[in-house]
């Protein structure tokens, strides 16, 4: 009761303040108008008679009364809208929590309709948050199409028979697919009502056969951290234009993953650059084939630190890495084939430190690694391959190593690794103290004196690291 009275008092105080502001603004506008007319028309002030004063007073009273009426009407309309939103939002939320699958699907569409109708960013975000939260609920894909609502099981605990009843969200797969489809539809450029500027948090969500082709994400925070993607997953031609996009520790299972032609990162300067800004796939795991062909990365940073690939093909062919930092530190790139063919990695800072290139074949042919400094381009300060491991068949034919410095110090070369036809245009390229030097090939193998002066060490070949 006390809180209710306090709320009523606050409401009346806010209304009174709004009325006073309207009255003051009205009087101010009237005075300004009179002054401007006096200046423009050269009107001369005359002593008003009683009738004139009465007319002026009535006009002012009418204006003030109109302003008060408008304020009261506006606030009444706003309160009615708030009440209606709360009522519809609560009803849709209850539907999403129902045990019957048909009611839950109806709840998805009801929540979607509320988000479309109430265009206030905060209210739309509230609806989107509820839909994303549903995807974050515990979910077992094996039981996703289960028609059961509950299941009883009798277990033996310390010689006693105990019956346990497990509750299921009936046919939950259909509800979750509906949510994903609704979100994806509202992220299309052709959507009647766009949700692109909303934030999406799919942390720990389980998403089956995700199709976000041509989706446009412009919200400040797009997070798929620790999400599990099952089946074919596609983000082809998707645009992630916000300052923070993360797939940290995400798992991609049982199907190809396509990020072809996708665009990542914001080129807009941010007021406060945060450490979390940028695009990250740190710790992500791709169990099947994955393709980032012709994707483009810009912004403050692009990181694949600790990423693991194990599919038949991992492709970054013709991909452009133009963020301030491109990092594959400690990445394990396994599987049958890894391709960076034709990629352009020209960030000011580039690192593959500690990366393990374990795929059967690794192709860096015609890749540009590093950029020279130009008038408006700071160029690449350093490309770091230190402690990287190259095993299997690796080729750098036609690759350009540019920038100030390229560092392969303490790397492990064991297999068939060819730098034949590579172009070393960086200020200095260092192969000091390799941990292994087996099966490496350069253009000057037969005539060491033809080695470019910017390639170290001297003399050549480098001496192995001694523990």
C-alpha cells in the first residue's frame, strides 16, 4: 500500500512538472512571437484598455488550457500504451511457457507481433531478449521431436524404489526452429519490420540447421558465445556491422558451416574502444568443413585464437583480413585440406604465433601476408609466425611477405614445406632457431648465395634450436 501511494505521488508530481513545463514553454513562445512581430512590423506599444486586457487574458488562458490538455492527453495515451504492452507481453510470455507445443508456437508469433507493433527500441529489445532466452534453455537435440510431456522412471536408491518424473517441452524442436526462422526473417533487408539494430545474445544456445543467409546485424552486441550449432549452418552474405561480434567457444557439429561472402566488423570510430570490441572466434570448434571464402574482416580486431578445425576442408580462400589485428594464435588447423589461397592479410598486426598447421595439405598460394607502409597506410608492423608448427604438405607459391618484419623464429618445419616462388619483400624475414627443419624448400636451396639479404639468418640454413 505504501509503495502504491508513493507511486501515485510520483506520477502526480511528474504530471504537474510536465504541465508547468508546457505552460512556461507556451508563454515563452507567445512572447517570442510578439517580439518578432514587433521587430518585423514596427508595431508601437499602446496602453491597452480594459477590453484589450480581457482579450489578452482569455487568449493566454485558452493557450495554457490547450497546452495542459495536450500534456494530459499525451500522458494518458502513453500510460494506456504501457499497460497494453505489459498485458500483451505477459500473455505471450505465458504462452511460451506452456507445455503444449502449439501454444508455444503461438506464443512465438504473439511475441513477434508485439515486437513489430511497439517500435520503441527498448520494448522491441525486450521481446527479442525473450525469444533469445528461450533458445538458451536446456535442450537435448535427441529428444527434440519427443511427443511426451513427461516420463516416469523408477530407480533403486539405497534399497528403496523411487519414482522420478521428468518433464519435457513437447516437440521443442519445432518451437526453436520457429524462433530462429522468425529472427532470421526480421534480419533481412527486405523485412517489413527490421530487427537488425537489436542486440542478440545466443550464449549457450543450441541451434539446429541455422540459416542466417543475408542477415544484417547492426546492434552493438551480437553474441553466439558457447553456442552449439548442429547440422548445416549458413551465414552466407551475412553482415555483422556492430562493434562486438563473438562466436567464442562455439561448437559446430554434423554439417558444413558457411560464412562465404560474410562481412564482419564496424568501420565507425567508437567513442570508447573496449578490449572486447571486434570479431572473435576464439576457442571455436569446427568438426566439419567450414568456409570463409571471400569474407571480409574489418574493425579493431579479428581473432581466431585457439580455434580448432578438423573437417575435410577449411577455406579462407580470397578472404580479406583488414582489421587492426588479425590473430590465429595457438590455432589448431587440422583436417584434410586448409586453404588461404588468394587471401589478403594486410592488418597492421598479424600473428600466427604457436599455430599448428596439421592439415594434410596447407595452401597459402598467392596469398598476401602483410602490407607495405604508404602515405595513408601504416602498413604491417610485424607478422608473427614464431613457434608455429608446419606438418604435412604446405606450399607458399606466389605468396608475398610484406611489411616491416616477418618472424618464423623457433617454428617447427617437418614435412614437405615449400617456399619456392614466394616473394619476400618485408624489411626483414627471420627463420632463426627452428625446432625442426625437415623437408623445407626455397628458391636458393642449390645456390645459397642467391638468398635475399633481408632473409635471415646468415649463414644459411638456420641452426636448430638447442634445448
